[in-house]
C-alpha cells in the first residue's frame, strides 16, 4: 500500500472520494491541486496539511496563499505547479483526477518520475496512450486504472500469466439516461436531462459524456492502450444495472467478471492498496437484493459518438486527440446551453472530417491536433 499521494483534481467527484479513501486507510496527502474551487481546496488543505497545493492561475493562488498563512503549506500555480505536485519526491503515487487534456503533461511528469499513477483521467491515454505507456516502461512507472471498467479488467487479469490468453475485453455500459431512445429523440434532450445519470454520481462533463456514450468510446480507446490489445479485442455491452463493471473473455472460453456496488471508492482503494486488498466499511454487494442482470448491444445509430470513437481507435494517430478535443469543446458549449445536445456528435464529426490525421505523432503534434479540434468546433458553432 502507498504511504503518501499527490492528488491532482482534489475538489472534483473522484478527488473527494479519493480523500475518503485516504481518511479510511490513513494515507498521507502530500500535494493537492484544483482548478478554481479554492474554498473547498482550502478546507482540504487545512485537514490534510499537504506540503504543496496548486491551482491554475496566479490570482486564486495568491488568495489561497493568504488564507493558508502560517500553515507551512506552499502554494503554486499553473502548469509548473501541477508538474511539481505530480513529481513530488515524497509521494509514492499520483492520482490523476483532473478532467480532460489538462492532465496530460502533469501525468507525463509523474510517469517520468517513476511514480505509481492511479489513472482516473481517460483523456490522457486516449490522446497519448502509446507515448504514456512507452514512457512508463522506460521509467519504471506503474499504471493502475481507477475507472471502474478498467479497474475491473485489471482485477480480472491478475490471474492471467500471459496477455496472449486474452480473447476479448468486454466493457459494460449503463446506457446513460437516454437508453432505448431513437436518435431524433436523443437529439432534443436538454442539459438537465443529460445530467440525470441512472446509476453514478459524477461531474458534469463525464455525466454528459455518458449521455452521448462518448465516455464509453473514450474507455474503448483507453482499454486498447492500457492493456495493449487490438480494437477487435474490445467490445461494449449495455448493462443497465452497473453491477458487473467489466469482463475478460479468455481464449479457452472462460469469462471472468468483476462485480460490486457502483461506488468509485472501490477501484480508488484498489489502485492505492494494490497488490493487496484492505478492509472497507462500505456495504458489499447483496446478490439476493440486486436486480436481475441484463445485457444488450449498444445502438450506434442513436449514439454516434461511440461509433466515431471506435473508428478512431482503428485509425489511431492524432484522430483520437481530435475526437477528444472536439468533444471537450462541444460538451462545454452544451453546458453553457449555446448548442443543442444533438449538435455534440455533429461538431465532433465535422472536426474529424476537416483535420488531417498524423500517424505516430510526437507530443507537440498531439497537442496541436487537440487545439485545432477545439478551434474547429468553436468556429462551426458560431
């Protein structure tokens, strides 16, 4: 079990639940970072007394430093602050709970420092998975997934001696709040509708991604990168109950599944205590009370974001960065109610069509593709 962590994105849903696990397991928090929520960050800093806290911009950093005067806590800001938090010497592990591409460069700093990286940020592996995994191998960093689906697969693979034994990775998907609707019905849904996830309580961006099924598309690409399998070895099934978090089918026909209540503290705890399992006070899954477990294929016509992500997984290169950047920009416009729900996949498709792909990209080419995708969406939405 790790002794101390740096937590990137401490004020979001995953960040707050990570701190629950730290309280439960007695794990020291050496660094905290947040984007702008300095009121909550201040409370967290006063409770956990990290050596370093970091925020995005100078002005909130100065305000926070004033509030924390006398507590021997250093306050940093910007990308440099995030990188310092991610590579802090006393941290055994770095939990990346930052949403979106903002986590990419700090994550690379943690990997280059040889840390255990508990991944709760799928966009990093979607956009730069090959670079991240190659760098992790070079520096001896551990990559442990926190997403419930990838944690489930990771757990199911603990008994596998050879990754060549894998036939399929089966990602389960709740189907989101619009399961069973036709595309024209889905397109008319509002922001309030999209934020009503049936099973999980999460931040707005990921909840909207679950409504479009883009979240599952990003997880499709992440699984391919993380476990080094081909796109043809990854499947998605709709499982409305979110009890089975994912499955692995082996070449001999055996299928292993990881089951549990839909609570993110379970995969967070496992990422921080691996290879051991520490005691938890959370209620266990009661098989006699859980609903019947059902499975269905995803509707790629009604939810084209999933189809586009699967296509990008096969295309590779910067197409995945374009997909993600365009989606982040479109979702933000939808959150601001500047576009309709149905425009999200349309804008992503337009960016993929307009921006040429680059195979085997370097980091600067990945970052450039991301920026071009965002600009394309903003221009198209005017």
